[in-house]
């Protein structure tokens, strides 16, 4: 079994640590995942001396991502989409509206939405206006308005 090695995190890694932290990880995880993606560097003397600089850079990147996420939230909350679905007796929908449908509806408007970041516990199976949460950042989420209407025959 390989012995863990020390790496300096250059960016926040969920369930591992924050930028600038020195952590012990398995060599394969560092070599195949962390280092190629620029998330970590080996904990050499030079890299350990740069820890404060790395933390400052990471804080700047995090602040920039936060402001970008807030700007995107304002843009997204001003838009609503309308999805048409076929309905049967008693206004019961055939099928449902999924995250893929919502992603495609926003793409038709020219807005990029990642369906993996949509929080939709269950598919939408009723007509009407629905609020769907979109996680843009750890601290920022947007509330998307999705209106499901009866398809005109």
C-alpha cells in the first residue's frame, strides 16, 4: 500500500480542504486528479513558502466567482420559461418536466443552465407556475420560474 504524500491545495476541494491547506493524500489521487486539474501542488519547500500567496490568490478567485454568480442570479431571476405539455382528462399531464427539459427551455432563450445544478427533488407533474432552485455557487442560488401550460391542440 502506498504511503500518503503531502500536497498544498491551490483551490478549495470539497471534503478535503481549503486553498493553502497542506493535506496528506494517496499518491494516485494527487498524481491523477489533484495535480493535473491544478487543484494541488506537491508540498516542496518552495510551494510551502508560497502558501500565503496561494491563499491570497484563492481568496481573489473565490470573490470573483461569487460576484459572477450574483450577476448571473440577477439575470436568471428576471427570466421565466413556459413549457407546453400534453394533458389528458382532469388536466393530468402525460409524462413530466425534468431538469433536462428546463435546461433545453433556457438554452432556447440563449441562457446556459447546467441541469446538474438544478435542485428538483421530483419531476414536475402538474400544470402551473413552479419555482426551481439553481445552485450557482456555494453561497448563491437562483430561483428559476418555470410555467407548465396545457399544449394547444
